[in-house]
């Protein structure tokens, strides 16, 4: 799952770069292209932050369960 998110992130960054190059080569609105790239980067960052926070929550939950049964 994490590997597919990283792959999509790399593709998103690559497509954003291609879009920026096309916007510079043609008379596309640069503000629209930069806004789309910023939206994609923030979506990727949100996915990674959510993934790591859930992993931390699972570790804390496992520690709490092990502590309550007297194992640790």
C-alpha cells in the first residue's frame, strides 16, 4: 500500500513538472498549473501524514493492550 502511494506521488510530481513545462512553452495560465501542482503535493503530503499518524496510533494501542495484560 505504501509503495503504491509513493508511486502515485512520483507520477503526480512528474506530471506536475510536465504541466509546468507545457505552461511555460505555451501561453497556458501559470497560476492554474501551479495551483494544480500545489494541490497534488498537498494531497500526497496528507496521505503520508495520515499513514504515519495511524501507524503511531496502532503502536500506542498495542503498547496499551500489552501493558494492561501485564506483559510489558
